[in-house]
């Protein structure tokens, strides 16, 4: 189906938009995803083996990088919406990403840009010689540029692609293919490129990442003549800040119960809100209270945007405040996943990763199990479990139910990780490996697969559940921003996981540089306790929360839309 006839540029009669743009946007996204996965998935191993970074420090750096990658999309979305548009931000970000990967490739190519290798023949860098200031500067500059580039393209390309279609059905089909491309490209980069880095050379692996980044950028630029370019409309976050500022400036104003004393927009429409100002968080109603000089008497437009706002803007901020407790409960859910991911890579480095006599699974590829598990679980949930649930209960599972099940599965995964690590440490002690840094425990890395698969299953429940919840509960002015809340959760989670690992390392002896002599199992049991407490907090929040924008029977449709877009 070709929707080109439905799109026109403001100053041209040429046909733009529609499915002709899909090959260019898909090619750009696949290329950029391959590039980012090529250096991100194996970063911990690269820091340990090539930069002599201690294992826990490498995990900390990786967590910070992951946090930045998930924080920058929010910044990129605000810049695109407010100032430059999606195409400009995506193009510039792709160029920045390319520069960052080139710098990383140079650190793998030039001996002067990385510290000397160990002389003890160990496959792990437990050397005392740290990188120099210049080497650290080049490394961190490359990582910073690569993070900015990924953050400015990942969600911006999704928005740009959806903007090429008028019909929701076409947008839904686009998102289905978009997420399929994301999972597929991520799986390829986490296996093929990571294998090349581990078994051929880091220079070739990073070089392939740079090449795929360039190809993605080329696809994006070549399709420019076919794209519909929506002009920036202004970020909804500015409106939220205006409500806060206007409330502070009118903090001494006495509120009125009369509806005509509040501002509902230039045309005075109140169709989108309640007939009287909502009593919850009543103090915020001051932002919409009309005082002298706030409104142009000639046409009813706002004269002082930082002193008065529409009631719709006020209600939008109230919605965010109401949903904040539920949103915050997902932060610790993501934190435990972030800690588990970094520690699992370190565990895999110290386990037997061979498949047959000649092939060894790269440690950085071990997390691809989560991607595969999530993809398979999403299909099973969408095609079998949800229809079965609907047949038995005559309703689809609500977003809150799906998120709650994700919490439970995540706790079980942490418990499984603790048991597996306890067994690994028992084998390490039996072979006297606790005082031998870098020694491989004679235990197959396949034992890590069940816990990672369980994480993927949990993600298949709580990720779509969160998308559905935020999409249906956020006000209309914030619909395009609602999914960015997931990215923000992931960013905060990785930063918090970094802080928690550092706290555990300072307070306990559970995380030494040689994990064979540590107690990572205790770390996982601590995560189980945190997960249980957080689940209790989630249950309290979900019991107290009342759906704002969903009427009876409407949740089923939204749930189906969210699953289709995930």
C-alpha cells in the first residue's frame, strides 16, 4: 500500500511520504542499530582486555554508557519537537555517532591509544598499568560521541517514520516492522560483530560498526527527497514548566469555584476536560486562573505565557503527578536487570563458553538470550496467552496486571541467578580458583541461559504493559512523549545500578576484581530482597491508582495496539 498521494510539503506540489520512504528509514535504522550494537554489547570485554580496566570498573562504565544511551533519546526528542525537526536531529546524530565509532576504532588500531598488553599470557587484563590520561580522553570522547549519536537517532527515527503515514493502521504496520528490525539487527550485532571482535580483531569489529553506521547515514540522506518534513511544534515539556512557573507566580491568588474564571484556550473550549476545575492538586489550578493582563481582550489569546496556562496544560501536569508513583516503581525493576546484565557478562568471562572443540561463545553475546526470549515470548503472549485470558475472563489483561507479572518474573530470575552463582562458586572453590585471577571455572556458560530467558519473558510482560499504561493514561498533548518515559526509566535504572554496585563494593567484600573469590550470589539475593520490597510498593501504588483516560471496554483495544507496536 502506497500512501504517497496523501502527503505534500507546504511549499511544493510534489508527492511525499508513504511507503516509498520505508526502505530508506528501515535501512538507516538497521545500519545504525548494527553499528551501536557492535561496540556497545562487547564494551565490558573491550575495557578489560584492551584497556586493563578492572572488571567491576568496566561494568560500572558500561552501566553509565547504557544510561546515557537511554537518556539522550529524551533530549533528542525535545530538541526535534521544539527546534529542528526529526530529520535534522537524526542526520546530525548519525554523523556524531560515526565520529565516535571512528575514535573507538582508532583506540583499537593505534598502539599509542591503549595501554600495553599483559605479559603473563592471561586472556584477561589484570595488569597494574592503567591507561594514560590521553588514552582515557580519546576513549571517553569516542564513547560520549557514540552515545549522543545513538540517543539522537533511535526514537527520533521512529517518530520520523510514523510521521510518513496518515492512517493509524499504516503507522501500526510501520512500528511492527520497526521493532522487528530493532530486535533482528541487535541480535546480529550482538553475535556476528561481537564474534569478530573476540576472535579476529577489535579493529575489524569496530571498523564494521563504522561502515554500517555510514551505510545507515547514507540511506537516511538518500531518502530525503521522499520524506514528509513536519515543522517543529514545540515541546510539551515547555507547557508543563509554564504551569509550574505560573503557579508559583500566582501562589497568593485566591481560587474561584466558577468555571469562567479559568482559561480554557483561545476559543474557550472545555470539551477535553471536566466542567469544573479538578479538585486534586488544587493549588495548580492557579496557573489557569485569569487575572488582569493575562489575556488579550481582542482575540482571547495568551498575553503572558509564563503567567497563565490553559486548563488542559494544568490537567496534563496533574496526570503526570498521579502516575509518577507507578512510574517510579519501574525504576528498581530496571535497576536489578541492569546489575544482572553487567554481572552476567563478567560471570561468562570466567566460565566455559565452548560449543564443540573449536567454537567459543563471546561473553558479550551472552545477553542475546534476553532478546531472543523476549521476541519469542511476545509472540506467544500476543497469539496464545492473551486470547486464552480473554476467553476465560472475557477481558484482556490490564497494563497493571502485565507489569505486575513482569515484577514477579524478574524476582524469580534474580533468585535463579543467585542459585546458579552459588553453584559456580562451589566449583571454583573445589578447584582452588578463588586466588587465581582470570581462571576459567569448569562449568558451562549455558547455565546462565535460564535466568536470562526468564528476564526476557518478564520483559515481554512489563515492557508492553508500561507502554500501554503510559500511552492510554497520558493526556493527548503528551501522547508522543509517553513512550519516552520508558527510555527515561532505563536511563535512571542504569545510573542507579552503577551507584548500587559501587555501594556494595565499598561496604562489602562481595565484588572483588576476581569474582571467583567474591560472593556475587549474595548480590543477587540482595536484589531479590529489593525486588520483593519494590513489588510491594508497586502493589500499593496500583491498588490506589484509578485509570483516568480509559472507560470500560476501552482497555482491550489499547492493549492490542500496544502489543502490536511492541
